[in-house]
C-alpha cells in the first residue's frame, strides 16, 4: 500500500500515473517505501512522450548503467524456464539485505514460495533460493552481474552488440528507455546522453524549439 504522501503524488500527476499498469504502480510503491530518498518518480511536468526511438544496438546502456536490477517476476520466470545460467549470474546487494528485517514476519512465507518454485522447476541451489525470496521481499536488491564493466550477457554480433538473453531479458531492460507506457524522463533527452538514439532525438527537438 502506497503511503499517503505517495498517493497524493500520484493523484497530482494523473497524466502519467492514471495510465500506469497495476504492476508498475505496485513496483514504484515498493521502491518508494524502501528508498524514498532515491526513488525515481516522475511528475507530469518531467515526463515526455517519446516517439521515434530506435535502438542502435551500441550497447552503451548495457555498459553505462552500473546496476541492472531484476524484479521478482524476472527471477520466477527464469526459474520456471530452468535458466540456471541466468540465476547464477545474479548478484545480491548485501548493503540492501538488512532491510529484510522490515519484513521478518513475511520471510517464512517468502522462503516457502521460493522452495516451491524451485521444486516445481526441478532446480535447487542456495543462490537461486536466496534471489527468489529476497526479490519477493525487496526491490532493487538483486542485479545482473558484470563482466569487464558491462552486463555479463552483452555480446558482439557482426559489429553490433546483442543481448544473449534477449527473449527473456530483465523487465527494466525490456522497458528502456521508457518509464511508463510511451513516456520517458525528460532528463534523458539531452545532447550528451549516453544513448545515441536519445541524444539524436534531443538534438532534433532542440532544433524545433
């Protein structure tokens, strides 16, 4: 349940949040509950409807964004797909895990669910078990590991970069560069953005202003 402060924020910005999915709203509320000082909430004023975006497969987002976080739905999907390779690549942010104390009454249920998911998938392993129950309780506490400074699943493909798990990549990657629906953060639209496609859109917008 979102705090009263967060509920007021949503109501004050109906142009963006009235069209958000229940999943988006639940996730944003959970992030805000855990990390109110760093939660990325957009107001209607800061949101921009993004059109004409085309991924150039440069791989800069995969190497520039330091923490590619995964959600509980991601981890459940990978377990059910028996993607042990993905599960083993995930890193638990131990700086966040003390927050589990906030949910100590729910830890037993989260662990029971994790065990059930792994049993149904015919998988085992302490690490997979931990990422399942931790992501059930905490947002932004588990992320994809990195190799040579980039996402471990970034690959080269005929001069372009490619995602080795494109068909089941994390939700945050699937959404990028969008925040909710077709809207993005206006702060991403700048000439020197790490994403060349967003940079090009920003330059075109500046010409018209």
